[in-house]
């Protein structure tokens, strides 16, 4: 089930970025991608396996952020994700994320990329922390819940949304 307000966002013409686990994507991802495929809006995605790969297959015109463009090793993935979130912020975009597990303890939203990507082991949650800290509206499918204090609001069916105070009325 995709919440109605997310469905409207996905089929609209705005910018939407997708991120998530490198593991097996959740079943709901196919519904989300079918909705987005009907849109004329721009989509962003990373270069990893799992959620990223499914998005690239379904949304062939998506702009792909490749870790190889940001160096080599683990740091290149963090740099790629920082550029991805920064581009979403600059373009007035929304992040839709599908992490595979709960947020690591101690991770907090931050507009500082080094604080968000501090080595706690989850790129999906680090991207969300940087996006929330940067004021990027977010949707996250997390049936296991989201951290308290991040500003997420339950939307039903495992979905949570975050809207910065400046855009809450216009987006949600």
C-alpha cells in the first residue's frame, strides 16, 4: 500500500530520489516504481545493488549517481550519497528510502555530511540523516519503525514522512 499523498508526489512532475538497502528490495517498491514510471518528473538513484538496481531497471531515464565518480573504496559511496542528497536539496526534490533494518543507535539528522556519514554502518539511514538535516522532504518505508526525534510522521502501512516546517503545508 502506498499512501495517497506519496502516490500524488510520485506521479507528479517534481524531482524524486530513491535509495535503500543493497539486499532484497521490499515488495512495495514495485508499486512505488510503477507510479513513478507514469511521471514526467526527474528521478535520481545510486549505483548499488538492491533498491538502486530495481529503480535503474524500471526508471531508465533516472540520473544515476555512481560511486566510481567520487573515488575508490568505501568513502566513494559516502561521497556519492552526499552528492545525491545535495542535488536533491538543490533541486527541491524529495527522498524516498527503503532501509532494510532499524536506524543505527547514535545516528542523528545533520546538515554536516561528516556527522551523518559517521561510519555507523547504514548508508540508507546516513542518507536519510543528511537529507533530514538538510531540510529535504523524505518518505521512508520502515515497518520496523523510525527513530524518535527525527520529525517523521507515521503514514500507515510501514510508511513515514518527514517535511521541513517550510514545506509541510505544500507537500503533505
